[in-house]
C-alpha cells in the first residue's frame, strides 16, 4: 500500500509542488505571482471557494459587468481565479462544459488585466503587477497548476488514460512528455492513433 503524503500546512504543500512544477516546466514568475498561485490553490482546497466552480463562467462575467466599483473588481478577480483553476486542474473538462480552452484563457486573462490596471490606477503597483503577469502569462501559469495536479495524488488513473487518449488523437510532444513524467511511455514513432501504453 502506498504511503499517503501528509503535510500539516497546506500552503507549504503547495509551495513545494508549485516550485517543483515551475522548475520542471522551466516557467519563471515574480515571487509575488508565485505566492498568488500558492494562495489560490490553498484557498480552493480548504475553503468554500470550490463551490464557485459550479457557476458557469459567463454568469460570473455577467455578474461582474453588472456590479460597480470594488465589487466589480472583486468579481472579476474571482472570475480570473476560477478560470485559472479550471484551466489548470480540469483541462479535460472544457468539452463537457461547452467551452474551449482559448475561451477560458481569454476570459480569465482579460479579467485579471482589468483588475491589474485598476490596481495600478489606485497606486497599488505591486498588486497590480501580479494581476498583469497573471493575465499576460495565463496559459503558462495554468500549465503550472496542471503540473501540480499531475505531480500529486490529485491526478487519477482515469485522467492519465484521458491524457493518453488526447496524445493518441493529436500526437502532441508536450502530451507525450507529460505521460512520460507520469511513468507512461507512448509507443514511439508511427501514427499517434496506433499508440499503445507501455
């Protein structure tokens, strides 16, 4: 029986895994942005924020657009957070939700950009830079979250099979590398559609 990984501090757990994911992927980010990712993962894992995932992104965008002032910015930040979390932790769920990855990335990136620009306008440069970086590097940072998921027990065998099936359809070298890191070697050469697990 495999030993369970235990950690008394959820932030310490995600700090270790985010740092490792960024190293594996060769992704660099400002320290404040990295800490934002750690806080985001911690909050979604131990609070009621996970319930926000049940609400469609378009509804969250509409609620933000109907709000004003600080409430609008808070709702846009929440929208960015949900989009980033979904893109990172549920990358295979877009079709079931009737979404495309590019739509989620664009929506989340735009929400963060508006929040970042508002923070700059209010003289909150440090916080504004975090949201601007989250916006500009949304796809890479979502990939960091995906790597965290894959590198922990949060990645199930069913998800590994789904990842393999995506590799078979696309032949993506990135998907092949992700499979390899999970101990799965797609059959090299030939048509991806004929690949087999080793």
